[in-house]
């Protein structure tokens, strides 16, 4: 997979892709991310990328021409499966969306700033508008990084067994169960006995029940999507 990101503050995206799992994905040749500075596509001495909003009001609007020039230049290099605009008024990002995007070859993500982009950019080029939650960031860069991270880690070969995506929270509309490591006893706090038993079937049952219980308590809205009848527990202990 290749992800291109268009930004007016490319420095904000220098960190996330040069560490840990995302770096490994790049080194293995499974995924690559390239950040493009929108200002390189602006004209004039000022390299202007924003302008006053028609109709007045506070806040600047990102101009059409630099964005159109940048997208069209990138489209000469690649055919994009999706051209995504990250914006608080987009569809709220979730695990099923990450799963779907992880199966694509080429993604282009446009980061908004100021009051956002001229609407005609959205109409002409954008195939998906995504928000990462009901709050407003100062720009789309961190949202783009969140989406790229969630998507890249799902591509086969990126994660090893210990970090398998199959047991993530949300993968089956359940939150992940609690996890423990050594020491087995710490300041009077014990690890649940079953996890030390080596009995795989019992451990799986305990983890499933703990997932259901946790989801019931914290995210009952998810439980409805999980297909579990009234959040039934394997052990039938509610
Ligand atoms: N840009 C600003 N806020 C955002 C959000 N919540 N999601 C995506 N892009 C954004």
C-alpha cells in the first residue's frame, strides 16, 4: 500500500511514520507514506494557500488551485482507490472503515486547515470524508496519522503474532479483555488464576467473558452490534 498525504504543515507528520510498527512496515516494503507540502504547489512570492471566505466571517479557506494542482500532479503518478479529506464533518472513523481501507492499494489523504477547503475541491476530487471523532483539531494532520496508523497495522505481514490485530478491541465489536504480565503477584494484587493454568480453552473462555463484561459496562452500544444475545457469557455467569 502507498499513502500520500497533502499538508500545509508537513513537519507534523515527520514523527509518526519513522517509528515502531509503521517504520517496520515501510522497511519490509509493505506500506509507504509520503507527505507532500501543499505550499510547493502554490504560486506567487507569498506561496499563498488560503484566502478570505466569500460572505465574510472569521477564518480563512484553503484555496482551490494549489490543492487541485497537487492532486492532479499526484494522480499522474498513481491511480487512487480513495481520495480522503479529513474533516470534523466527515463520517466517524471506526474499525470496519480501517479494515476496508487496509485492503486498498493507493490512498491519498488531504489535510484541512483553517476553516477547511473550498467546497468545490470536495465535490471534484474527494471520494471519502472522514472525522476521527466529535472534537475539532487544529488541522487534519493528526487525524491523517491516526487513520494511516490504524490502516497500515492491519495489512498482512505488518504485525507479528504477539501484536495480532485479530484480538484487538473493536475487531468483533467487543472491547479487549484485561491483560497481565509478570510478576504474578504484585503488592497483594494477583493475576486471575485461570491465566496461569495453561488450560487454553479455559483461558479463551475467561478472556471472552471478560471482554463481554467490559463491553457491557463501558460500551453497551457496541454489544448490540456484536450479535451476542443480551451479552451472554460463555460461562453463563453474569
Ligand atoms: N480536522 C480537524 N478536526 C478533525 C477531526 N476531528 N477529524 C478529522 N479531521 C479533523
